[in-house]
C-alpha cells in the first residue's frame, strides 16, 4: 500500500543532489518545498508538472536576512493551511528538511590562507545551522527529520590524506558535523526539561513535549557524485566509486526512511547519526 504523502523541504535545490532530491520525492507522490537563490529554470519546469505538490521559495544560506525571510515564508505555508498538513492542533508539519546547499572551491589550503575559509564556514556550516535554528524556533512549524548533507571530507575519524586543497571545505563539513551532534543533544535536553523553543511545544500526548516529539537529526555523506561541484575541481588523484546523482539520492532517501522518524532502524534522540548514502555508519 502506498504510504501517505509526506512533506520535504530541500535547501539548495537548483542543481545536482538537491534538484534530484526534488525530482525523486515528487515522483514518490510526496510534497516538496524547494529553495533557490535566484530563479531556476529547472525548478520552474518541475513546478509546471507538479503544481499542487511543489512550492519554490528563495533562500541564500550565507545571508542571515535571506534566511529570516525564508523562514517567515515557510511559516506562512503553515498559517494559511493550504500546503502543510497539520500535526496536532496547530503546527504545520514538515517531515524532512534536507540541508543540502553547499560549496566547494578548490584548492583552498591553510598554507595559502584566503577568504575562502570564511566563505566555506558561512555557507557550509553556519548557514545550515542558523537556518535549522530559525526553523525550529518558528511557533507554527514542526519537524520529524533534520538531514544535513555533509561529506567524508569532514570526517576526523576517517582522515583522507590525499585530499590536498580541501582544507576549507573539510573544515566546514567537520564543524557542521559537530554542530549537528550538539543540535541533537540540545533538542533532547530541552525536551526532557519540558522547555519549549523547538517549535512544537506540546508532545503528541497533549502534555509536556515528550522525547518522541524531538526530531531525528542526521548527517549524511552522499558518496562521490557526478555533479557540477565534482566536475568543477581538477584533482591529481582518481576519485574512486563516483556515481550518478540518481543513485546517490535513492540512497540518501532510503537512509532517511530507514534511520529517520518511524523507520525500522529509527535512531534514538539526543545522538545524531553520520551515515553514508548506502546506510553504513560513517566515522565522525
Ligand atoms: N558531489 C559530491 O561528490 C559531494 C560529495 C560529498 C558531499 N557533497 C555535498 O552535497 C551537497 C550538494 O552538492 P552538489 O554536488 O549537488 O553541488 P552542486 O551541484 O554544486 O549544487 C549545489 C547547490 O547548492 C546551492 N547553493 C550553493 N550556495 C548556496 C547558498 N549560499 N545558499 C543557498 N543555496 C546555495 C546551489 O545553488 P545555485 O544554483 O544558486 O548555485 C546548488 O543548488 C553539498 O552540501 C556538498 O558539499 C557533494
């Protein structure tokens, strides 16, 4: 039996992994809020095919004003009740947010320090975490899964010695991972303390927010994927196991279904997971 439609919010949806996420989620009969920085012809075409299941909003995750405006616009979709389904008595439910927007400028080395370090941190680390914080604080929104597209380049536990020139990118994803772990812990602590501030207030039981009401938080490495990001860099090494974007995205969506809210291998709250696109644990 087909599962009831869910709502996904995909940040950075104009190209590559983000655009394919939108395509696959719509093909599965779910609803999507897709974000762009500037008008995207690809998203416009999809919207023409799925006028009822799709909304397009603007968001530049490196710009706090843009993030604030974007969160207000997401909240408006809950307020008028026309797009987001309602959880409990009054919250617009977004089942899964995918923080996918990211940049990679190569090379960016510590020994040749440049403004690229700040730009990577702003876009790949602070932007997604600030957006998550603002979404969670919105009184009319609630969430089941918060999925941050990270990278094996950000792993301390599985150091990639050959990745010359990946310092700014790797640092930004490593810091993102640490932020993701703190986010999961903070949400669980706040829920146990009965403190509001996560956008949901009361748990499903109607009393204080229960642990079950806390979103599942995860970082996902999508694999080595043939996208603009990958083709824009000239490397001295062969990238092993590169795949097409369709395969990566099928895997990412499967990980969210299995490890996310209500999944058969659903994670506990308070501890974020770091997964590869194929469902294997990635060392932090
Ligand atoms: N491809 C890989 O092999 C690989 C491996 C590991 C991790 N990742 C991660 O996967 C994610 C997607 O990568 P991709 O390969 O699909 O890259 P991509 O083809 O370059 O697409 C990047 C997307 O992010 C958006 N974006 C960039 N900066 C943004 C900003 N400041 N605000 C909002 N959106 C912004 C872009 O929008 P515009 O069209 O407006 O530029 C585009 O939609 C990234 O987080 C990346 O680090 C990719």
